[in-house]
């Protein structure tokens, strides 16, 4: 009976609940470690504009990889596109935004606000950045190529946090990137369907 419920579960809802669950998980892990990642959220008038500017290189890299048709990118695309389709088809912009925001907050709280901070406090900033980035890559390791791509993304987001001491910045960059990348994959799927086999 429970297995039937899990199989029948809405993939979008499962993704949203998973991403949302990372928020309390990060906060529960932070407390015994003596961390307070919520205090690293610093809002200023230029934060959103800076986040948009810092998201542009990630989007540009995505576009270049897609345009060049790199083999590893094609493998990731073939793996991720059906997943994106199953999660977001028919959900509209709202569905994409909800999961992107939850992923930005939950994953950044956990990986940058807790893991990177805890390791950095114990053994130094650069090991903290590396450990958090590899852990981020492992969480996204749908394939070897996707692991390396996610690890590189983790290094970028972790470096932003390390340079600014503002957790809001990687949260915004992560959420913006996810929203644009998901939108791109959905549009690319629409174009492929229109062109036919």
C-alpha cells in the first residue's frame, strides 16, 4: 500500500518537499555545531542586481556548452531533460519558480551555511569550500559528468559566499540559475517536439 502511494506521488510535489525539507535539516544541523546561518543573510539595495550579474556567467556557460554540442553536455542533457519534463511539464512558471527558490534556500543553507562553515571553522576556508562543493556534487551525481558540473557550480557558489560573507548572494544566484536552466530545458523540449523526429 505504501509502495503504491510512493509510485503514485506527484514528482513535482516530491521535489518541492525534498528541497523544502533541506531548510529545517540545515537549521537542525547548524544548532549543535554552534552555527547561525540565518545571520549570514544580508539584504542591501544592490544584492539582487549583483546576483543577476553573477548569474550571467553561469547562463553564458550553459548556452556555450549547449551551442558547442559537447559530448559530456549532451549526456547530461539526455539525462536531465526527461527528469525536468516529468517534474515541471504543465506546472507553468510558478512551479519552476517555487522549486528554484526552495533549492536556492535549502541547498545553500545546507552546503554553504552549514557544511562549508563547519569545515572552514575546523580546518580552514579552502578545505571548507572544497568539502562543501564535493558534497554538493555528490548530491547531484546523476552521472559522472553531472557530478563534475555540480561540483564546479558548488565551487562558484561557495567562492561567492566566501568572498562576500553573505549567504543571500549564493541563494539568489542558485535560484536564478535553476529557474533559467529549467526554463531553457523546457523550451528546448518544446522546440524538439515541434520539429518532430
